[in-house]
């Protein structure tokens, strides 16, 4: 419960301090996952139009929601969505690892840790990508919000 929410507000109506319910933040992050799935399954190309739409479209939605819902901290809200996306990205890539590498995953050295090291190394990179996408989207949302607020007539 946030400090702005009356104590009698039903749980479903409560929002996080980020201006949206946590389930909405997770749901917004999830709309970016299909690109990763389709990529790992080799169903879309690396640079095709559909890839770009699936990569940029969800971030545009995140930005639009943050701006239209007038979340109190658009940068932070979209950053958190991006972090959730990064977590989902890591899980997706780990689940589809063998398929993505067509049965020949990268290895380092030999022995039982040969495939574990690249898999572990992929975790921080997925989290970083999600956070970076969220930060860039958050900066755009913050900039739009600032521009709209500046242009709005004062009462």
C-alpha cells in the first residue's frame, strides 16, 4: 500500500509506488518476450521488419502507458518494467538454450562445467539488456512527460 492510498482501498485497486499495480508492470514486461521466443526458435530473422516491430513495439507501449497513466516517476516505472523484462529474457533464453544453439551450445574448456559457464555468463547480460531497454524507454517517457507538463496550461 502506498502512502497515497487510503487504508480502506481494496487490494485490487492499490497501485505500487510506481503508479501501476505490480501485476501490470509484469504484464507490460511480458509483451516483449515473444521476440525472444521467436528468435530462439529461429522463427524470425535477426534484422527483419517483424523483429524490429517485436523489439520496439513493446517499449513504445511501456512509454505510452507511463505517459497516459501519468505515473509519478515515469523513468523509474519503465526502468522497473525493463528489469522485469530482463528477468523474463534470462528465463526464456535458459529454457530455449539448446534449441537456440541447435544442439551445439557454446562451451568453455571441457568437463561438466563446459556448458555451465556460458549459460551463467548469459544471465547478467540478459538482465543488463532488460535494464538498458527500460532505462532508455524510461528516459523517453520522462522526456515526453516533462514536455507535456511544460505545455499544459496552469490553473
